[in-house]
């Protein structure tokens, strides 16, 4: 779930880590006042002042803020759930859903998705305090006052007053979660009051120190939960193989859509591998946050434990592209992409392999790298979002090993490839050591304090503009325009990854050229050491002399939507095309365009079909009528489909 530094929303690891950073826990107002002078900065003083102004037990307000943000203001930037400031006041915009986990660019229902009142607590806080919305977003003190005003309003509505006893605030805290299900609201409130009882201390990312002494005698009145009249969550069994330790925790209700895949005609044909950019517990808690507009089907721990968060029949907003979400199952992994090898354990690989094999058998998903992909391989849904698409699980996910565990290792003949053939990228992960630059913004653990060049075993080969080690790295058009690429760890544009398939454009000595992102790019491949020649692979090329447009989504034409259903829209990716004379591998069969409307359960199937092609490090989509499809066979003869 890692995001590029170019993305507008912080990586989940940054926010989720804030949601449950270890040590949660507690305090009484008098004790806080006694300790504030020795441990406080302006944030602790602001929390104490707001608690006093709105007659809230300071232990409750501090514990609530710790749960929501680990007392961090995030420099005025929105968290991954669209929350601002130490009180995580939400103000989710359609643009956030367009470019976040939903990837809902072009959807006609984007405004209604973002209109959920639970996603706009900041606006209500502005009404209560009279403070400008912008001030509540950008000023931590104002944000704390807004959160306090909101919490106090909930308490008055529930019990008619603002009592001094912390135990009488359980219902208001549960409502602050914005959860619509009783179990989710209770889980949130229980975590806050555990913090009240046990205490907490933290230094926020901006250096602010806040301390909450323990109040072990506080026993919250959990019966107040009944005053909220929330729905009971239906008991949900897990969908896991018997070989893994699997539990269920409901993911965010605004980060998913109830569906009936594949019975309703929506195919499930792709499994997407992610990493959390956080620990397992933090990731599960963050994705369960009721205001988080992202979710996932499964979360894997480094020890091999599994938490399912969304039923497979439902759509989880995990991939940053609605068309991908519609047809995929997302699997998050404990870990950090910049430190991948230290987190991607053998237990995790094996448990994930067992889960993927189970899902592939259930839904008829082919076990290959064209149907089991990384988050970093997902298409950007529109031109403006491509550069900020996620780059997890990153260089350190050993695709060759993982595919071998699936019983589907990269196959093909070894040896020097020939022009016109199809090659699968297959470097030896153990021997393929690449230089990468890692910068502080790439590493939410805080271990990287300055940009440093590092050498790591990697799952990719660098692609260059000429057959020479000194030639510039290829620069992806969405990231660099016409400029060269870089060896920055998050710069996916200059890398071809293990298992990906490309058409060979030329061979010169130890160098192989492939068609890649509309250009001829080169990688070092002495004796074919980094490739295998693939056969019976479908390739596509322009049907005429004009370049062929590529897309990031697969929606029906506007005229194909029934009356009363708003049509989603899409436009070609402006920086990409397939020029005449180039050819690319179609990773999946041509499939009908489609769309889904959760309010009615309607599925719209279009009359046109689109191929998914391996265009560069990412896939893209092309209309089947715009290309000629053939198959690469032995001796590189082509036969029509």
C-alpha cells in the first residue's frame, strides 16, 4: 500500500502507525496538569486547554487523540483516511477517492461516495467552533479545539451533560469513531479506554512530546453503546485454506463495496500483492478504521498469520484503480518496501502462497505473473494519477521464489533471445544485486535520515536508453517527462520486473532491447542470463499506421449505460501509446468493459473488449479493435488467434 512521495495522501504506514503506535494508554486531568510542565510542548498544552474549555476529562481527550494520530499533526497534510491534525478530523474530497485506494477516477458516483457524513467531521467541527475550515486543517491547536467540540457535542446528545467522570464518556468516544457497526465502534472505544487505563508517552514525528499518565481505576460504562443504536455486524467466517492461521476483522465500511462476485457477473481474475508500510497490528487497526476510504481483503503477518478484512465477494478499495479493484483480491503484507527483505519472511511467503493457491482454485485465476501482480504493476486510472501510483511491495519481494511456491515458476527456454521473440524477465534474485537510492521519505520507519546509495538483492533489471552501462536509465514519461530515470527506490519507471513479459526489439552482444513504454530500451543480458524465451504468448500490435491509445480503466461507453445510472468515463493516458512497429504482450484475454453500482447491485457489461498489456513496469489497457493479436510460437512464427 506504499505511496510515492508524489502522492497527495500519506502512506498508510505513516497514518496507520499513528493509529496504533504501541504503548497506548492513560491519565487523569489532575495528574496531567502536574506532569505537563516537564513533558509538554505546545500540543500537550493545547490538549489540556481544549479539555478544560469543553469540560472533557483530559485523560479522555488525550487518549482519543493518541488513538487517532499518535498526537501528530502530519504537517497539515491529510492522513490516508482523509483526516487532518491531531484529532484526525476528516474532510474526504472526491479527488482523494479518485486517487486513493478507490482509484475512482471517472466514476459518475464519485461525489456521492465522498458525501458520507462520516468523511466530513472537520466541517461539523467548524460549525461547532466557528473556526474556518482551513484553520482546522492546518493549525494543530485549532484542530484540537475542533475535535474537543465535536466529542463534547456527542456527549451532550447522549447523556445531556459533560460529566467529569471519564467512565461516562464511552458512548461519545465510540461515536467519534464514526463506525456504523456496533462491534467496530466498541473496538475503537475499548482501545481509547485501554490507553486511559495504561497511559502513554510519545514524541510525534515533528518532535512534539506528549505524556498521558495511567489511570488504572477507570472502568468505562460500556452500556452506553446501546444509546447509539448501531447495527450488529453479521458474523463472518473466514475464507482461508486450512493451512494458515486465519481470523476475521471487518475492514472500513467506506473502503469497500458490498457485491456478489463472481455470481453477479463480475469476474475475479487478478490477485494483487501489497505491503502495508507498517506492522501487522497497526495495519489491521488502520484498515479497520471506519473512516478509512481504503481496505483490503487480507493482511499477512511476518509470522504467517492472516487477517481477512473483506469477504472475497465484495470489492475492496486497495489497488488505487477501480477497474482493478472490481476484478481483484488484495493481499497486504506486514513490512516496509525500503526494508523489504528484512520483513518478507519465509513464513510469510509460504502462508501467502497457500492463500493464493486456495483463491486461484476457487475463482479459476491462472497462477502466473500476469494474474498475480504487485501493487507497483497496477495501471494508473488516468493521466494525472499515474506518477503517484504505489510502488509496493518493491524491489525485495522475491517473485521467482514466490511463484515457485505457487508451483508456477517462470518458464521458457534459456539462451540468447532473438528479435521478435517474447522474453520473461528472470534475474537470479540472490545474484542480482542492484544499486538503489533510499531517502527519508521512502522509509516511514525513520531509520533513513539522509538519502543514501545502497546495494540490495533485487527482483528487477534496470532498462537504459542504449546498450551501454553508462547510458541514462529510461525515464517513465509520467514521472520524468522526456528526462532520464533514476535509481531512486520508488522510481519504478526504469525497471523491468521478474516474470514480466516483453517483445524483443533487438539484440546487440550482451544487451537485449525490448519494446517498453513506447520506446526501445536495453538491459544487460549476457548469454540470456536474465531472461527466458516464452512461447504460446499473445502479443498485440497496432492494427494500422497510427499509434494506439492506452487506458487505465475499462468502462463501457456512455451510451451503453441504462437510463438512471450515471456513466463512468475514461480517456486515453496522454503520455502513453503503442507506436506502429512495436508489439507488447497481452497479459490476459480480451475482456468486456464493465461497471458496478453498489446502490442497486446493477452490473453494466459493455459491448467492446479490452486487452490488458504489459506496457512498462505497469500494465495498461487497449481496445481489442485497435490492435492485431497474434501468438508467439516456437521459431517465432506467428499464428492468428
